[in-house]
C-alpha cells in the first residue's frame, strides 16, 4: 500500500477505500463497457438514493428497449413520478439529470425520422461485432445460443366455436384470456434445444401438485410475466448447467474448454448482461441492439411461430361424428394447465432441426428466412375444426385466433408506479393460490375406468410389433399395477377392533395397581359382551 501511495501520489485512505469498493468498481467498469460509456469516464459516483436511481434506470432501459427516444425533460418527469410513488422527497433538477447521465454514460443523440420502429442501421454493425467475437473467441455454431420469451393464450379457441360462444358460462373466468409466458432457447445448428421455461400466475397450481418430473421449468409471477429475477435464475440454474452437460456429454468437449455465447434482446425482463455470466466467465451473454428483434433475433424468425402453431394443433378437438358441438366446450373446460404444459413441451420437441438452424440465417449471413407452413395454414386448422363439428368457424376466425397472442412479448411493460413497487419490494410478486377447482379423490368408478383403459391399452401393445409403442410397455404396466393397488386399498379388510366399542361399565371402572396383570378388558357389541 505504501508503494502505491508513493507511485501515484495518493493518500493511504484512498487506496484503502479503493480496495473496499473492489467489486462495485469492477461491476461498474463492465457496465460502462456494455453501455458504451463516454471514454473520459473515470470516477464512480454514488447517487443519493440508490432505490430511486435503480427505478429511473429501469424505466429508461424499458423505454429504450421499445425504441422510444428519451429526452432529458422526459427523464426528469419520470424521476419525479417515481419519487412520488416511492414517497421520496425529490426534485429532478438539471444538475441531477447531468449527474444521472454521467453515471450511466447516457449521451444525447439526435433522432431523425420516426421513432425506432425497426433500427436497420444497427444491424450491420452488430453483425460485424458478432463476427469479431466469433473470430477472436472461436465459438462454434453449437456454442451460439438465442433465447426469447413469448406469451401464450393456452386455452383459447377461434371465435364462433361452441366453447367460445358459451365461455361466459364457464366457471371463474373467460377461457380465452388465460395466459402463460414461455421462454424458448436453442443453439445455432439446432443440435441443442433446452427445456422451455413456463411462467404461470400460481406458485403451486393444484394440477401440478406433487409432480416432480415436468417437461419444462415451471415458475410463477404475479401476472404470469417474465421478470429479471426469473430470467437471471434461469440463466444460472438451468442454462449454464444444461449447456455444460451438453458440451461435455454430447459434443465430447473437455470441461475446461466449455464455452457459450447467449444472444438476447434488450427486454426489461433481462438483467444486465454482466450479471448473466458464468463464474468462470466462459458462458456469457450478448445483447442485441434495441429495436432489432423483428429483424435478426433467431427465435423471432419463425421458430416461436412454429411452436405456437404446433401447440394449437394439439388443443383437444373431437373429430368423431357422434361427439360434435358442445363436446368442444366440455373438452376445453377439462383442459388443464398440466395438459397445456405437456403439449407445449411436445410442440417444442417437434420443431424440426432445420427450422431452428434456419432462424439464424438472417443474423449470421443476412440470408433469407423461409418458414415452413406446410400443414399449418389457417385452412388446415379450419378443416380440423369442421371435422369436429365446428361448422360455424370461418377462415377469418381461425386467422385471428392464430395471430391473437403474436403481440404478447411475455414480459410486462411497467408503469412508473409498478417500477416503484418492484424496486421497493421485488419479492412480493408471487402468489400462492390458484383459481382452479380443488381436485377430489379418485372414486371406485374412476379407478375401474382407468383399469379398463389400461388393460385395453396393454392388450393392444401385446398384439403389435410397433417399436414406439413397445418402448412404453413398462410404463403402461407400472400404471396398471398402481391402479390395482389403489383398488385393493379401497377394499382392504378392516381390523376386528374397528367393529367394537368400549362398554360404559368398562370406561368408568378404575383398575387397581395390584390387579393390573389380571385386569380384563370388556367390549360390547349391542347386547353381547366379549372378554379378553
């Protein structure tokens, strides 16, 4: 420390303070690099109120991620509103504005034309930057990943179906407005698609009670939106371990050589990129320029669209002539969040590898994207619905249904009040309750029906040589044995003492210590007494 003081001509306390602020200074330096801070920036200045600073910066990032140009006067107005919501005595002066911009490296840039609806000018510089990273660090296509969120109306059906016409009578709420948010992530050559993340409103839905082997990573938030906490948790607890496992076990890469680059957009639900980095620094994130998602983000180049269309093919629709009309309403009422999760996971699994790889053409090579709509046109869905008796559904109804959740980004665009609440109490956004009806126990009739169905299924598998069905044979047998054990449990013989009750005379009798060994117990059943 003494030699540093002599070399730089500074006081001992300055060196000591610098050592204490080591982690904050390092994080600040990374953040400044990510935000392209002014080159002359040398000092880390702390704001008077860190909560307000975080709220204003969060508001600013949210606006910029949507392509909105923010002037100084708008920053000051937002700061005043946020301070009011947070009960902070504060007035955003010109001096505060200058210091805020200086702390975060925000500079004035004149905007020409319309607000950034699609910032094509940022695409090519970013592509060159990405190519430089690839050349310098050497990640292969299998080590380049992209992740994106989307909303999903998981129980909606086209207008003019029987379920749609009668959904007002459905218990609780309108079926078409129930939504989940989902995140999809895969690498550039399509060889690795990670398990999807699904966000619901309830922390522990009853339909998912006691299920430990879901095909997705399920979590929750107040309005089923992705948040920074959820995305950050997913990155460190799911993304990093799954990538390491894939590269070591499938690609046979030495653990010390494992690396990956995750490309994400500038959504408000994403933490700063320096926070989304593995401990060894080899698995990290790179943010797309604001307002370029529709142009170059791989998941937005037909991949999410394909997953949603496959999912909607799986919604329960009857195709038999004798179960028309109102049967659709009954099916959709019985369609639970558990069914939705399994169907979504199945749809994600069914996406072609070529579709996943094709989504990267625009970003990596500025190539054309040609989504494969074979079997997924609106007319295909209309024919399926009409085969199930939904003759009143038009092609326009189907088109509107298919596009209904395309604009749902999977994250919330927060107001000033919501940002203030999030900063002050970020852990109070989850709910423990669920609006679904309580599940009742299995009846004898339910068990009998399940036993009959499993017996039939096993007989069919026994009589076929289909390899796919044969691979599930042991699971069918295990389910059959479980049902049989539950049936036997319901009819198990009761113990003899369950048929008797203590007599009144015995209940009132007091046994003497000397007679304990020879005492007799008397139980009565009607008029008879039995002695032991």
